[in-house]
């Protein structure tokens, strides 16, 4: 197929790589020169303007950072879209912004799929993402083989904004898990449990989950390099709390997770992975510097 792609960042690039590996011809727009070059090396054709990705395309995908980027990008794509184009956005954005795009897409005769993904860049590289989809059912049927290229776990949830809501549901659980792990590890450290022993028990206990195991793997090495930063989590928590307010759903745990994440940012950890909640909890509990992984006992 002839496809267009906008956004070749941490998540967009490995997803794009899977599409290219399947033999599709992809025009890509990416404003960052380094990411654009990586996409070119994978076999994509860089274009100078976002509108150019829609030229002759059967479908256009986007992986974008926020509401403003989606609204701006969608406006460009819809203006340039050929009749019958399928537009698939994989970003994490608000229900309101997504609904605005849906209305504009309908007016332009474009089939708009909301297709946010769950997973890390590592899972994207392994083609193990989970994709949540909502929008026109016939467009979903047509696009499903492409969505499956970055992960077989695909859930069609309805014709409206259900996929956007589902992504916020999952990210609320992720944020709460990070807050929980920070407090639990601080408590265990103060209880005299060796760092590696705590992580070993967590990994084999009833509370173990795929997310927890991903995070304990990095925590073993005290590795806080960002797969998803505290700043990015702050954006998602704002979306979650806004959705709760809009739907009259009290979200006290989300509010607390947001405050704890804000504390991480205030203490200079905004660019670290969101599991830096562990560092924030340690600082709050008065736990001193941790030793090297070989002798690690907080």
C-alpha cells in the first residue's frame, strides 16, 4: 500500500519500522532532522511538508505528542486528503480534541480511526504493542492488517471516542502503579530489606504484572533513563483528571498520583522515567544515596 506517516519519535519510529518491513511504501513527515534521517534509513521517503504525506496515500498515520499537535496535523491532512482516505492517529490525546478531529474528518469525507497504543518503545520494536481502536467499523476492517504489524493484540471498542477513554484508563493504572512502587520500596528499604531481595519477591509474588516486571528490571540497575518521562506522565494525568471532571467521575487516586509525579518534577526529575517516583519516595523518607548495583542496599 501507499501510506503516509507523521511523527517518527520514540514510539512512532519503531511502529513505522514494522510497516516498512512489511513492504509498504511510506512517505514520512518528521520535523526533527535526526529522527527524519533514521526513518529514511529504514526505507521511508521523507517529505518537506505534512500535507505531502497524503498525496496518493490510501491511509495516513500519525504519532503525536499532544492535543495541539493533533489538531494542527489533522487540519493539514484533512485539507489535503484524497477522497476515501483513512486517517489513523495513535497518539494519547483528550476526548475533546479527538472529537473535534472526528467532526472535521466527517465533513472532509475522511474515515478517522482513533488508535492509541499501550506499551513501551521496546515493546514497539518487538511488535508487541496493544492497540485500542474506535471509529468507523469498515475503516477498522480495512486498517486492521496494518495495525497488526506492530502487535497482534488489537481491540475494537466502538464508533466514537472509546479508544481515547480506554487509553486514559490504562494510563491511570500505570501512574498509580508507579506511585505505589515508590512508597512500597521506600517502606521496604526502611524495614531493612535488601534492594535486590525486594525486587526478587515482587517479581514472583501475587502482585507481579508485566508492567511491574518491566520496571523492576530497570530498578535493579537504578536505571531511570526515560522510556516515558515524568513530564509526559504529567500531561497524561492532566488528561485523565479532565476526563474525570467532564464525566463526573471522582478520581482521588489519580489526583494523588498527579501530585506525587509533580513532586518528582519539582525535585528536578521531570526528564527521568516516570518510575523516578521511587527516587522521590526515597527522598521523602530520608533514604540516602543508594550504592552500586553490586552492593545495593538502600
